[in-house]
C-alpha cells in the first residue's frame, strides 16, 4: 500500500513545466505544424507566399516511383539489419554469458562501435570498402581469403553498395542488442538450467526451452526498438552513397532530406515525413499486437 | 542607496551599446564563396585583395567565408531561408537563374546606377548567365573551361607521341595505354553529370534543347546526342575509359597525377593543385579531341551576386572592386581566369604558361543551360547517363525518357 | 560452475576462441582507422594494408588542428554537449519525479502522448523545427542546437529516471515532510543525491548524443566558426581527392573522449540501456 504524499495541486505542474514547455515547443508543436505544412506548396524564402494545395503533396508522393523505391529500400534495410543484429547479438550474448574469463572486456569491445559517431563510422566503412586493391575488404577477400580475383568497386554498384550499408548497420548495432540480451540472460535463475540438466536436456534443449522463453519480453523490446531505428536509417546512406547510383540506395529519410533542403520542396518533404511516421507507428503497434499478447507490454 | 546603484547600472548597461555603436560606423560585409579553403586562391583573397580593398574603404570590413563546393548551394539556401544569408556571394554560374527565381538576389540594374559600365567590360557569354526574366542579377567573376590534360609519363610508356587531335585519334591510342596494366586507362571522368558529358555531346554535334530552351525532344534524344552516349558506353565497356564514370573508384585527378590515367579533362585550378600536392608533376594541355561537332568544351565559372537584405551600398563597393583590373589580374595568377576581354591582350596572358590553351578552348566552349530548373534537369541527365553506361537501357531508350522529363521541367517555367 | 570434464572444457575454449575471433573482426575497422590517422598523405589505401604504419607521424593531427576551425569545432561540441547534458538531466529528472510521485489531472494522457511520440522518427520533424528555428532567429546559434537536442532527449531519459524514482522507498520523503520540508527541497536534497547513478547515465547519454549529432547541426549551422565536430570532420573529406589520414586524425580526436567516457562509465551505460528492456 502506497503512502500518500501531501502537496499542493499545482506542485506537479511546477516540476513538469520547464521540461514540458521545451518538449511542447520543439516536439509536439512541430508535429502539428508539419501536418499543416504538408498541405501547402510551401515556400521557404522570406517574402514568398505559400499556396494551399490540399492533398496534392500526398498524391505526388504516392505517385513518385523514387519514393516507393526509397520505402522498399528502407524496409529491406530494416529487415536485414534487425535480423542481423538480433541473431549476432544474441549469439554473442550467449557466448559472453558463458565465457569464463574477460567477460567485461568482450562486452566492452563489442559495444565500442555503438558509442562511436555515425559520421566517423560511415567514413570508416567507405574507406575500408574502397574500390582499390589496398582497401581493407578487397584485400582480405582477394589476398587473404582468395575468394575474389579482382577488386570490387563496392560503392559503384547498387547491390555491393548495400553490402557496405547493411554491414555497417549490423556492426554498429550488434553490441547494443548483445548488452541487453546479456542482462536478460543474467536474470534467468540458474536453478532452471540445473533442473533441466538433471532432466537430461542438452545445451540446445536448454536454449530452446528455457533461454528463449525467459527472454521473450526482452526480445520483443529489442525488436520494436530496432525496427523503429531501422526506419530511421539516414546518416550512413547520406554520407556513403548519397542515395546513388541512380537513387537506388535512397532511403525514405535521405529522400525526404534531399527533396526538402536541396530542392526546397518543404511541403513535399513534410508529406513524406508524415507517411513514414504513420508507417512506423503502425508497424510498432502491429508488432506489439502480434508478439506481445500474453505480456502486459507497458511501453 | 542600493536602488540608486541599480538604476545607475541599468542606465549604463543600456547606454553602453549606443556608445559602442556611435564609435563604430564600420559596415561589415559578408562574402561567401567556394575558393578552396587551403589554396593559393583563398590566400590571395584573404591576404592580398581584401586588405587592399579595406585600405581603400576604411569604413567597410569584408568578412570572407569559405565553403566546400559540394555543400555550398544547400548551405546558402538554408541560410537565406533562416534569414542568415550573406551580403554577397560567389555563385557557380549554373545557380544564378535558380537563385534569382527564388527572389533572393537583387537586380543590379535597379540598385547600381553604373551597372552598364561594368556589364560592358566583361565577356557577353559569362554575363548572360546572370540573366533571369530580362534582368541581371550579378556580374561574372571568373570564367573557365575544361581542356584536355595528358600525362607525359604514361604517353612515354605507351609510346604515344602527340595528344589526339580527334576523337578517332583518341580511340586509336587506347590499346597502347591499356596494355600497360589493369589500372591504366586512356581517359577518366567522375560521373555522368553535365560538366562531364556535355563536352562529348557537343563535340558529337548534339545538344540538350533548342536555343530558346523550350523543348528537349529531338535534341537530348537526337541522333548526335545518342551517338555520344553510345561512344562513352563502348569506351568504358572496352576498358579504354575508366569505370569511375559510374561513380566510386579512383578519383580522376588522383589517377592522372599518379601516372595511371593517360588523360583527363579539367580546369585551370589543377595547376595550383599540382604545385601543392604533386610538385614534380607537369600538366600537359591540349584542345579537346574534335568530333563531327568540333572541339567543344563546357564553360564554367562564377558570378558575384548581391542578396536582398544586404548592406547594399558597401556590398556594391566590394562588387565593383572584384571587377577591377587589379582583382581580376591577381586572381588570374592563381587559376581564376579573368572575365575582361581587355585584359587578355596584356603581355601577362599573351605569354602565360597555361592559359593559352584555355583561352583558345573558350572560343568554342558553350554554357550549360542558364535555366532555373538546371539542377533538376541535370539530375535527369545524370540518371539517364548511368542507365546507359550500366547497360540497363539503350542510349535511345534512356534519352527518350529523359527528353520527356526535361520537357516537363521546361514547361513548368514557361 | 566447475569445469568438470573434457568435453565441457573443450566447449569453454571453443567459446573463448569464437569470441576472440569475433572481437578481432569487430575491432579491425577501428584499429585500421587508428593506423591510418598516423599515416602520411593517405589519399589512396596502401597495398597491402598495414595496421602498423611504416613511418608513423603526428602530421595529420597537426594539420587537422591548424585548419578549418577544427579546434573551434572541438570547443563548440564540448560546449553544446555539456550544456545539453546539464539541461536534459535537470529537466528530465524533474519531469520524472512528477510522474513517479504525484497524481494530477492529465497525467495519463500526457504520459501516453510522450510514450507514443517516442515512436516518431526524430528526423521527420526537421522541417518544422527548421522553420521554427528560423522564426525564433535560432539558425546559426548554439542555443538552437542545445534546445532541440534537449527536447529530443527528454522523453527517453524521463522514462529512465521515472523507473528509478519509483523504485525508491517513500519513507525518506515522508520523514522529510514531517520535518516541514517542501517538495522542491525533498527533490533537491533527498531524491537527486539518491539518483546519482541514474543521473550519471542520463548525463553521459545526453552528452554523447549531442557530441555526435550530425544532421540538425549540418542544417542549421552555416557559419564555419560555429560548426560542431561531425561537420568539421566531414569538411576534411575533399571535394576531389580525400586525405584519409587527415579525416581519421580528426575522427580519432572526436572518438577518443567518447571511448574514455564509455570505459569509465561502462556500468552506467549497461544500466541505462537495459533499464526497461529487462524486467528484474
């Protein structure tokens, strides 16, 4: 039973006010304002007048084949990197959990890319995937592993450019999933494994029937968070391929940014943003619905 | 007592800025440009020319703000949108019509009584890039073009004596260069944007639109333009031209300076770059190899323009200064070719070590479309080029689609 | 657990070997970046690639610090990141306390609004935020950066701290109330000191977020003297050829402080990212 603290009616609002004011001004208000902008042929230069055009921006976005390609790319990026991060992250977590020395060292090493700036790692991956034979990846594939005969111009072709972006996404994010899975694994009571071992369950059986069910809620959290993150992919694409060649590596946010700040089509960009946000919110609720029924998913 | 002190402090605080202002009637003019930040041209501007101007105009201070070329257009547009734009800027000639159409530039005829005197002193071609709806929104600052640059080390290794006079000659020299090794190419460029492909299109006798810029059908998908693209595709497929046309790969300049690429096409700024980064290298120049349309290069260069809400009078003074013989000559020393024909007769240019080729090439060079939608048209063109060079569409198919899109863009501005 | 037989010993050594191999692969790009930062004039990757440069040099660092306002950018980033961290910590802890300890009309609605907003991609708001910033004359100003970074960081950190406050017992506050302290004194004197570990987590996360933020800074800062580190690093990439040694010398300068923070605060990092994800 909670004790009741006494306070004046306005006290909670005083605590909320400074933060909330900032939050409303820079987050809530822009969200509404953007909706408004999306109905205009919005002119950004001082002195120009914006014209109300109804749903025309949305219509144009939906008719724009580059937008659909960008959306498809974003979905594909999300699928590939979310699966990659979850599988590798869980694998690493299971191993780090079981390793008998240097636990913290391994955790630290795998987590390091997570705290490194996106701008820096984007340039770094561009460099190691250089088209030259001396590029780290080309060199490894040709001269160390003998898997290729000649250097690949990674950034020049759509498919190979995606390999750079996908691998960066997975490499940078797997440490995050690992740390969370690891914490979840550490929360499983060891007695469960001991009694399972007595019942004759092997490593695989224990993983399947104890570990996976016990980390179910954590897995759902990671899934939802990574999918939201995947849809926000931007810096790596913007800096490594710039959407090229031929807009084929464009993702929704890079396309939105380009149309808005390069073409100055702010109304159009606002409509793209709204469509993306709607998709992300729907997908997130969909996941919670689909995978979270039995849980009191309170986030 | 305390209250009195407070009042005094308040009055002082309010009055101080007023005093400061009274003493300080110097006007600061912000000049944004893309003179390469670590380069002789920027040093010349900051260490020689601006001090010279400020000595003559003690009441004007010029603040030079350099930007990398790639992000300049977007930075300046967002700055203007946020009311934080410059007073003056050095704009790539292809941006002038777009900026004018956005209403951010001042028409010089209206604000500069002596405008005609300055307009008469410069080349008509570069001047025309400042026109939007019949008014001039700037003056040319420098001009340039791309010429053929060849690498004498590679030529020697391949046993090539002379740079090619025609495109056919260039093709004939290819095998000797590619035989040197897998990283060797006879020619390289960095993409399919206008600056790279237009010289080929024009030299093949093609073009993008009619003269009045009303339609591109029959021009951008005309027989000659198609032939130019087919030629480029053949050359890349046969390993003569570097695949860097497709993006990525080795930068053309780097390949040229490191004796891998036998030739490139580039502008006069390459000389200061070579001097700084490859001091042992000597750039050799020639006219572009000629096709059926002649040896036609592309005109580049910059304009200087004044922005709405600028410190107009002070900014105009600096603009006039950039048109002076002194400014033009000093900048020509660091790779920025003058826009004043009168100066070209001077001994300096007549005996110059490398401007000769550029001046000759400029006689036939053409400008990219001075159209407010150029950035978008160029995107269409770049994409069509990529489709063709990657073999995903025939030149005719890709250019037919491009013609349709470009016609649409042109129509929006009718 | 004791390693009691041969096959189990094998199992453990296999895990160690796999983890080591993985760690080498995961670290290779970082190590190669460090190596390149000490190589002279790295326009093209050398063949074969070397993780230990032949003639290591500090030249790149010297050039980096002497050009393009890099030292200013370092200072700007520090200023912006520290301000953001302080502001986020203060404001989000106040909000978190309100949600953890008080009942008030509108609480549920507000709570779920903020929760739902966390699903919205932050970058999608860049257009209206940009227009708002230009109306408030915050283009080209560090204040504009700090305010937007703070607003963007409030929600996540508020939830993190709310969980922490909720886990604290009520007894201390009740005792203080009886002694006549008001809610602000209680918050300031009792709750904040207790929350120090959680506040460190919030502070470190907010600092890092602001230190690395790229796109808002790229969009609103036009004056080169106001730029922050990510933009400064980007500017070392040439329009034509890039001296990667220089790029990575600048990058390393930006990354080292974040790595140090991470090493010293590893515990808080783990706490911060696992709170809410793992039910204890």
